């Protein structure tokens, strides 16, 4: 990777890590549905003009059916799930669960697309999901009351499972479609999906200026600009290098949460996050075990 690519990778991780901070700051006043809708509306307003400038706007109509599915499974529902989770768990914890996305992606790819699971990838899945179980056992509390976090944890895992499904669906039904079409089309589809529910569940009290600022920043920077950076990285460095952003997002989310919200990081969170990231690295091939050549072994 070139130095400029590394800079873009770090900026992307910082933006996506900050998204969990902004969810925490805006979810209480907007509510999960309205905040998710504002996020995709803002991202659509940013991405659709870029799509028109690239001369690819007509492709939206040609591929509207798969784009609708991707919009629901890769944006509308996951954004809603993470907005709901932000009501009761920290930004750092949400980001750690978000790091399981490549694990679900590999699982769906093996079941649906028949991608071969090598011994290393199977080990990675086992290690990664073991880290998830460890973290869930430590943080999921279904007791009634203010400290109940179980449903928030399940919402995060549902979001990452949807991301994993969407990756396989995109590969099967949108292969060859320009990435910007997928990005803009999915945000437009998510907007159409969430518009009516958001109108029905719009907060009774007008959100504050601070809440609106965080929601708009979430939409434009953490979604619109982040999508552009992500697809640039895929084009310039390949998907394997681009997906390495997964390793950096939790660190930035924890940093922003500690700096601006006073959130703390516990030892079990650190250890389970490390286990999840090792499993993710093995599953995606970013981490590889060394094999001894057979000729060397015979000596």
C-alpha cells in the first residue's frame, strides 16, 4: 500500500469509529428509527449528485431490485440496529461487535456462494465467534431495568449478520455494477424504506441543535464520505487490504468514546476484542500461519 492509501485507511477508520460516537450522542433525542432515516437521507444527498456527475445515474433503474435488497440489509436495518444499541451500550462495545462483520461474511459466503472454508478460515471462524461468546457472556444482561443491555448486544450481532448476508448478495446479484452505484443506490433504497416509519415515529420534542449536528455529521462524513473512501481503497489496494479497516475501527471508537463521552474500557472487552480480531484476521487472510515446506521437513 502507498502512503496515501494508508492515510485514507486511517481516516476511514477514524470516521467509521466516530459513527458510534455520533450514534450515542443522537439516538436518545431522535430515537433509533428517525436517526437511521436522517443518516441515509443525508448520505443519499451526498452520493446521488456524485453518481450523476459520473454519468452512472441511469444504472439505478436497471438494477433497482437488488439495490433495494442491499439498501434494506446493508443500510436501513443495520443502521437501525446500531442506533437502537446506542441507547444502552457504549460506542466502543458497539464497534467491537461490528468487527465480527467479516466473520458473518465468510460464513454466508461458504453456505450460499460455496466459498471453500480452508482449515485456517475455519479456525478463524471458531476463534472469532469464541471471542463473541466471551464478550456476550460478559456484557449481555437481560434483566429489566436501566442496566439491561442484552437486546442491544443482539441488535449489534443482527446488524453484523445482515452486513455479512448483504456482502454475499451483492457479490451474486450486483457483480460488475460500479461500486458508486451500489453505494448511492443502497442509501436511496434505505431512505425509501425508512421514510414512512421515521415519519410515524418522529420524536414528539424537536431534537436539539447538537443532536441535529451529530446526525448530519453522521450522515455526511461517517456515511457519505466514508463510502467514497472505502470504494477508493478497494479500487487502489484491493478488497483484502480495504477490509483491514476492521482492525482499526474499535480503537478509534473507544478513543472517541473516552475523549468525548467519558466511556471506560474494561479488561474483558480488550481481551475479547483481541480474540475477535485474531479470528477475523485468520478468516479474511490478513493473518496467515506459516507452513513449513515439505522438502524442508524431510531434511
